[in-house]
């Protein structure tokens, strides 16, 4: 069987069933075919979606001009193939992604290779709900955090109340009590966001007015003096979201970005949108893949999360900030998940930036 250059030809459909080209194109796994010269001969639709690169522009290019293989690829590959599981690769036109990478040789066709790319079963930086281990860790963290955070202001309230009995400075001490009580109430309100099980009101929505509002609020407050650049796809269709929940998600991510840029000489935040044809993602372990073609990006040129907590960013009470409570990103994950989407964290380049990527369903016409 020969492997022609320039794309697989299709024949008219018949009662004989699909031919090789049709079968190859329909495979749910991303596949690249590499010729003996190390150039790409074919790429199926799943590969185009994963690498954000059309087959017509990949064909004929050197393999490493489209995809940076896993670490150790050159040293470890041999005549029998190569495999790396739950490893990170980088697409020239796409993000860094975690995959199971398998390269095998084609029997009876010397020099020809097939590369398959499977999304890693549990991506390290993809929020897909909290498993039992994370849930237990969250419960312990909740108890510790509440004991610490509530005990301290209550101690201040008690001391102020005792002083009220022997001091005439009632106004100052009453103000202290009010401040500390408000702080407790605000903390409890944030905790209650996670216990709200009421379904969101999803509706077809144009996200651009919401993005513009979030941008203006940020520039008037916590992102004052920073640059928020817009890279919008003008043809983005309506998105199926809860407008209020989406607004809260965007404000949390913009605030997170602004805090990460504090002290930088040239802080920059980028808001971007795109429509990713054919993108489908599993929103949790054992769940079917759903079409999530709407992409919303919040990017910044800050240093990113510390490597030791990057894989736990969407778990409650995990924070890289000295004063952080670790509640903002878990709430983002919850709201996005309740809208039927997923949120991802990555470090991408060039230039290197922190990226929070939200994938959401399109509203039905």
C-alpha cells in the first residue's frame, strides 16, 4: 500500500463502505503520517483540531516545524518506535498540551512512521471537577482555614467589647467591631458560593458586551494603569452561558491577572476569543466528549503560578499569594463547569505568557 503525498484522495461513497481516506479522516485520535524524509504526509481532522493547524499547510513541512516532540525523543527513539505517556508537547500554532505520544513504524514501508496523540486521561492543569482525594483535602483545608480566619476576627471583637465596658471611646471601638464582623460575613459569603447547587440560567448570549464591561471595570479599579489588549474574533456566534456567572468568571480572572502583574514595569493583559471548529472535550472522567468550540482567553505577561502548585490551581485553598485564600480560581472552575464548559491553565509562548483558556458550548440556532 502506497502513501501518496499531497493529501488522501476520496472516492464516491458506495455500498462497499468507507475507504481508507474516509476512515483516516474520521478517526477520533489525532494522527500524523511522516514520510522517510521526516516530512508530514497526512494529518487527520482530530490532529488538525488538536494542533490548530490545517492539513493542507502541514503537508510537506518538516515534522519538527509543526510539533515539538516530547523531552528525550531524539535520544530514546529507535527502530521499533517511541512512546511517552502523560507528557507535554508544544504545537507551533497551538498551546502546550499534555498527551500520550506514540510513534510507530509502518510495516513493509521503510522510513514511514505514524504518530498518534491522545489527550492525557487526567490533564495536570485542566479543571474537570474535584475527585475524592481533592475533596478530602478541601474538607481538611476548609476546617483549618475557617478555624484560623474566623477565630482571629472574633478574638478582636471580644477584646473590643471588653474595652467598651471601661472606655468612653465607643465610636472607635464600635467601628472596629463592625469592620471585623463584615470581614467574617464576606468570608462566609465566598464560602457559600461553593454550596449553591441551583442550576444556572443558561441562554444564548453575545459575550462581547460582557467582555467590554469587565474590561472597563478592571481598568477603572484593580487594573488601573495596565494595558488590556483585545484580540477578538468578529464572527463569534452566540454562546450558551449564564451572563451573570460569566461576568463573575471574567472579573475573577482579570483580577487574578492584575494581581500577578503587580510591580512589573510593563504589565499587559490580553483578552481574546476564537471559534475552534471541531473541538470536543470531555468535561470529566467517564463523561462523553462534548462540542466546546467557543474559546475565551485571559492572558498576562506575569510569571505564572509556582510549578509546585500549578496542578492544584483549581482546588480550594490553594494559592501562590501570601494573602490569598485560594477561593477565586475554584469558583471560576465551578461556574464554568456549571455552564457546561471547562477552564485550563497553561504557560504558552512566544512570548511566554500565563493563559487561562475557557471552552464553552455554542448556543443552538
